[in-house]
């Protein structure tokens, strides 16, 4: 049986204590006089990658960047919808003997439920202010059911890379970003999400550890295999979102994109989605460290898969 070696600080009690200190409310972040500023970009360039698209002028790049912001809300709302039932299922296995673990995991699920409401609230603000329709992939319930049909170890590994990816999204592109003047509310969204996700990385690592301890090698191999299948599945969804973004852009700028323009936008945006939603997570050093402990034999495969998303 594979044994993970966790940092001694990574425990339920500390996660719960840190979570209780953060614990923000949605109305502190959006609503009232806290409105989205549609004169500004929402997403940092490193995550939205619109600058290099030659066929768009500055005003059109601003709109595409904001469309990417809306898609970010949609996609994160979507992933949170499979994280919540996954964590709740896991809580059922912990029992009540370790009540601190149970409370920490229930708080984890509660926070992710709050995040779903936060992303939906931002999406409402976006819809009011943007002016034209922007679609997201779905139906969300079909996608989340399809994800949850995979091996639980595959699902928690996917969730773990997403949690680490959220850390990267804020730390690498917002906190020390002095070169871009982004919408303050969107920066606040990413910052506040990051603050609570920091605890989730610990809790999800503990979920991986508990699951692995209960599995024999064949089951671990099956779980890791499903992790790779899920990467492909999620990528299919992301590539569909690229198409929808292109249609949203066409509506927003009031003209049909030529085939050449569409191809140029699609090529750049596919690379952007690959890095933002897969590559930046599965290459995160902490995710790689855990993955290597779960399945040393599949480490080189992870690195080879990652090349396609970086
Ligand atoms: Fe979240
Ligand atoms: Fe999370």
C-alpha cells in the first residue's frame, strides 16, 4: 500500500482553525456599491491571453477578456458542483470518531457551496452589465454526473489539482500584478476564493491519503487511470467553451468573424484554456508531489500529458 507523507501542519484542526478566521460573506465581495467595472479587463493576461490576437482591436480584446471572466465564473461554478457531493460522500466514510475531521470536511463542503453562490452572483452582475448573451457549457448537472461516475481516487486527484490551480491563479497573476489595471471586484473574487481554497488543498490531500490507505494497488491504478480519463473529459468541455466564447464575442462586437479570424482566435484561446484550467494545475509542484506519492509509476506519464497543456 502506498503511504503518503503529509506535512505535520496539514491536519484537520489547523485547517478548521484557519478556515474559521477567513470565513467571508458574499455580500462583502459583490453587490451594493461593489459593481463590476466594464471599462476594465476582468482577467489577468496570463490567464486570458487576448493580447497576441492580431485580428482584434483593443476594444474587442477588452470584450473577449470579459467574456473569459464570465466563462471563468461558469467553469468554476461547474467544478464546485462536483466537489460538493464528492466531499460529502467522503465525510460519510470518516464517521464521528474523529469529529474534528468531520467538522473540517463539512466546513469544506459548506465553503464550496458558498463559492457556487458567489460565482452565480458574479454571473448575474455580468449578465446585467455586459449587454449581450454569453453561453457556458452544460447542462452542468450532466457534466457533474459524468465526472462523479469515475473512480473516487480519480475524482479527488482532479479536485486536488483544481485546488492548487486556484492558488496559482491568484498568486501568480493578481497579488503581485502591478502592470495591469483590472476590475477590483474580479480581483477581490479571485483573492477571496484563494483564501478559502488554501485550506482545501490541505483537506483534499488528506482525502487522497485516506482513500489511498483503503485501496489495494489494482484499485489505486484504476483510480489514477480515471484521473487521466477525466483530464481528457474536462479538456473536451474546455474546447467546447472556446467555441462558445467565440460566438459570444461575435455577438458582443456585432459582426460575424471571418473563418481566418475565428481560427486565429481559437488557436490562441485553446492554448490559453489548456494552461489556465489544466496545465497550471497538473504541473503545480505540490500537486505533482502528491501524485508521485500516489503513483510513482505514472509520474512520467503525468509529465508527458502535462506537455500538451503547457
Ligand atoms: Fe471553491
Ligand atoms: Fe476548493
